[in-house]
């Protein structure tokens, strides 16, 4: 069980590192400032999971809960992250 956990962490770390490297390379190719790439593309990718979750909750008939999730999830990231 411990080996599976360590392997999962390794895969997540490797995937995230490669994704950041690819996006940074696109920024260099396009001549964009690395700060702009970090504040736009990488931030959008970080929020994609929240978007999918909020849309699924809204489609389930809980629109008010999804609306609260739009504000609650980023606030929790700021407070804990």
C-alpha cells in the first residue's frame, strides 16, 4: 500500500513538472513573459477542476451550491495554500 502511494505521488509530480515545462516552452516560443504565462495559462489549468465540479453540481439541480463553490474554493486555496 505504501509503495502504491509513493508511486502515485511520483507520477503526479512527473506529470505536473512536464506540464509546466511544456507551457513554459510555449511561452518562450511565443515570446511571452514567464510571469504572464504563469498568471494566465497555469492559473486557468489550476481552476479547471473547480469549473468541472461546479458545472456538474449546477446540472444536478444545486445551482446555489455551485455558486457558493465558485467563491468558496478559491478562498480556501488562498487561506490554506
